[in-house]
C-alpha cells in the first residue's frame, strides 16, 4: 500500500508500505533539511512515540541514521513532544505516530524549531528528498554508517515539564476553584498517550476513573467519535460522573461525552473561545474553514475578528501567531489551540473545560445550552483519487447552480459551498488514501441532514464518472 504523504506528516500501514527502510530514509531526509537550515552548529532533535506495536522498531531505525544529538522522550503525546522541542531548546523533532488511525498504521510528524509541525515548503522538501534517496541500499550505504553522537533519555523530565506547562494555564485561584469543585470524570485514552491525563487531573483534586489505561492495549477504535465512545454515556449516568473524555492515540484530540451524548468538538471550541475572548485584549480567533459557524457566532458576540484558514493545524497555528490571536482551533477535529502551544492539545482542552465549569458552577450541558444551536454532520466517502479534481469541478458547477457562494482553497484542497447559515464542505483526506471528507453545518437540524444526504448522493453520482 502506498504511503500517505502530506504537509501534516507521513502515514502508512506497517509492513505494507511503511517499514524500517522508509523510517530511516525519511529521518535522513529530514535531518538533511535541518542541516541546510542550520549550519556550523551541532543539531539536537527530540523524538517521541505513541503506543503502537511498531513504535520501537521504527524508532530504532531512525536512531540508527541520525548523526546528531537525540533527546528521547519515550512514549509521549504529540503536544508533549512538541512542548519538548521548546523545553529542551532543540532544533526540531520527530513524532512516531499515526494519530487517530488504527494500530496497524504508523507514521511520522516532523517538527520545526518552535515545536510546531514543519511548514509546508520544508515538508515538501523532506518528501522530495526522500523520493530522491529511496533507491539507496539501507544496509550498505552511507546512511547506515553515520554515528550517533549522544542520546539523552528524558522520560521523567518531559512528564514533569509538560505537567507544569498544562497547569501554568491556570492561576492559583483557578486551581483552587477546580480543587474545591469536587469534579468526577472518566477518561478513556484507549491505551494511548493520553494516560498521563490522570496524573495531571489528580493534581487538581479531580476524581478520575480511568478506562483502558494500559499502554498499547487498544480496546476500541482508535478514533474517538460517537460510535467508539457513546458507551461512556451509560457509565457517566450510572456512576454519576460529571462527564467522560476520550482521546486518540497521540492525545492531540479529545472528545467529551455526557450522560446524554457526545458533545461536538465545535461546541468545545466555542465554549473555550467564549471564555478567552471575553477577557482578551486582542479579540481575534483563528479557525479552519471546516469549523462550525457556532464558533463564528461566539466571535461576533465579542466583536472579535474571525479568521478562517485552510484545514491543517499548522495553517491555524501560523495565523494565530501572525495575528497574535489568544485562541484558535479546528472544531472539525475537536482541537483547541491556546498559545503558547503550537498544536491541538486534548489534555489542555480538558483542563480548560474544568476551569470553565468551576468558574461558572454549571455542568457542560448547561454551558452548551447557552450557545447558539448548530448541527454539524461529518461523513466520508471512498472515491477514486484520480477522479478527485473532476469531482470537485462538477461539485462547483452543481452548487453554483443552486446559488451557493463558493470558497475554494486551492493550496489546501478544500471546497466550501455557503448559503445563509448553511455550508457544505469537501476535501480529500490527507491521512486516509482515496477518501473524500464531507461536512455540513446549519442552524437547522433537518436542513443539515438534507445537505449531507444530497452531498453524498451527488459525490456518489460524480464518482461514477457520469
């Protein structure tokens, strides 16, 4: 199976397109980019992994080819490894993860010196370099002859440093409020890196019931969504917990489940945006173009500048720092980004929710009721990738005839058709081959459902090549 290569990283099925040779060559390619950018200085790289079975095999292949100083943070969430780049003043980093893909997948996220994923141009160079050297013999060429200078194992330091980083987002007064609120929550990291959340929450006197708390033991689908997490609603209700939180494998995403339902990530972003914009001097929020308009309405409430970028975490991150925005995120990916972080962070999102709950003395369901109602539906379809551009062109013609306003991000591949408070959004997946993602959003439940049904039927028709 071919690799899935994009600006957000590289993914593939281990031993079916992704193997030690691929890992070594990608690491070599990435280091070459750093050497071209940083001359006359010893390079230092942070390496972390999620909990997939192939993690150590791929990590060892990467360590074998890097002739630079390595800070090995062991099993660590994506936000933790990104924090580690800044904490250790490194020149970059490699995260061995396939995020929300199933355990037989794995991959790599390559990091810039600020801890964020590589910018588009640099990632393109990494992929280009990889393709130039992929015919080299891994066992008998110059790559394999490189000698590692030093490897520093920093497992405890990264855990303590990241914990302090998360708690630094709270004032002493806010910590006391959370401690006094006597909150009870369930977490389900599903054997992933989100397991550390339990220790962080317990420092705030939160009573935590952990489910699937053994590294590398995956008892549900890795992607946290309504189908994989809805079972938590019964436990929340029966055991009288405040809510439950489910993570993906690298813990950059979190989904919140109450006794009634899974709360849309768009609403979680809206709640946090409401809290931050209320007190912010610079009232700006940055989101991707697939984020529900509920977030836009929160921004309008504070006369805040609302900026959309193409989907892709780094697009949101760079615009946040360009505009000095206090908050941003990808509601479509259940991810909130709060500076000085440079990524979505499921654990930080969870802690921020506890802050809001303890400040407002209201449950999540009560807080959600105060927000405008929007109905955001996600789906995806398998398509022939060769047909993608043809399908997109036909979709543009189709929605133009229906008097929708079109917004297209040619650089990042999304197409958004907007009419009033409704939109339909399309984009070829960057993490799953031959998949077209579709999102509909409306303040009317019936209309959102009809928009999705129409979109699916239309794509299906165009994909047949008619």
